[in-house]
């Protein structure tokens, strides 16, 4: 077994760096917006930040401690695939990082495909707009049950606490970046998207059209969607409407209704209040898949 570094503790500057990134993204999307927002920002942000605070509280109390304990336990007992391979630590780190990102792709996809999981994940998607405040707007129930997945993630591969914490930091940065409403230069974004998930790519994932929402599941590296044929880049951003048609009424996006939403009878997600199905018609659906219009 290769020598491991001393136990890694999250530096005190990390929370400040994440808050700083959030504020910079908020400023940039105000200066160069990608999409025009439909709802007043102050009221939306109050709701989103309230849900974010609850989600972060549950994550800090359960998910992170559970994942770190699982990582430390597997390392101490040489369990998990990476602990069995005679590889230098930094190669183990790279493989563990890729494993975390690849498996989260499938976890994210499962949250869309399985109705019980989607009840909770839908709270994230019913935001009628998409900006950096949407990044961590998750139902606390989704955060709770995701702890099971996180423990499985680190134990199967034998991911070290260092790898887990570095991945979590990068995961949070990527989540804020892809949810931001920053209008990057299109040429630059097309090149960047060959490696990373970008705002235009993730904007399609938040579309009111069901088969567009059920695409682009990657978080950091965009290759997982390419490899699993779930990539969709052919929808012009000017034609993307954000949200879930069955939950776009103003009263649907208040804190208490959002907390109760998974436990109530579900409406038809991809039908407007009029009953009309939300589908995309026209030339956009025939555009080449490799473009970001």
C-alpha cells in the first residue's frame, strides 16, 4: 500500500473562497446576463437562500461527516479498490476524483429517472429562473438521503479524505459556475465546454421541456454526458424557458410549499396549467448536437 499523507483538514479559507466565488458570479451575471430573468430577484433570492441554508445545515451535520468517516475508515482498513492498487498517491487522487465525478453523474441521473427521488430533486428544478442563487437550492430530504450515496461512493473506491474534500470544493465551484446566469463569449464557452460543464449546457438541463431537462447531468467534466449519450447542446439559449411547467405559479415557489412539495400529490410535471404538453417544435431540435447556439 502506498504511503499516505497526513490527515487533511479543510483549510479555513475554503468557505471564504466559496462565498467570494458566489459574489463574483452574482456580480458578473448582473453585468452580462445570459438569459432575461422572469421574476423579481429579491423575493426569489430570499426563498433560494432559505432553502440553501437548510440544505447546507443538513449537509454539514450529516453528509460531510458521514463521507469523511467512511473515507477514514476504509483507509485505515485498506478497503476499497484504490487501497489495493500499488499506485502513487497522486495517481490514486486523480482516479478517485474522476470516480467521484463519474458516479455523481449516475446519481444525478437517478434523481431524474426514479419518481420517488424526482419528487425531492424537482424542488431544485421548479425555480422559474436560473442563476447562481439556484446552485444549492435543494430540498433537505434530498440532502439527507444523498448521504447514503456519498458513503457508498467513497467506500467502494477507497477514496481518501483528502480526495473527498478536494472534490467537494471543486464540486461546489462547478455547481455555482454552471448555474450562473453569466453570458460568456460563445466561442470561449464552446471550447471550455469540451472539458467542463458551462452555463449554456446546464441551462438546457433546467428547460421546461422534459427531454431537455433529462439531459446534461454532468457536474464538473462534460465527458460523462458524451460517453453516456445524454449530451444536448442544440437548443438556443433564447428559446430556453427555465422551470417545470406544472409548478410555475408564484405560490409554488415559496419556502413552505417547496418544503411540502415532495409529500403532496404530484401534478403532471411537463404540462402547463392549461393542460398543454411542453414540447419543443421547429428547427432547434434538428440542430447538430455539438453546438452551443
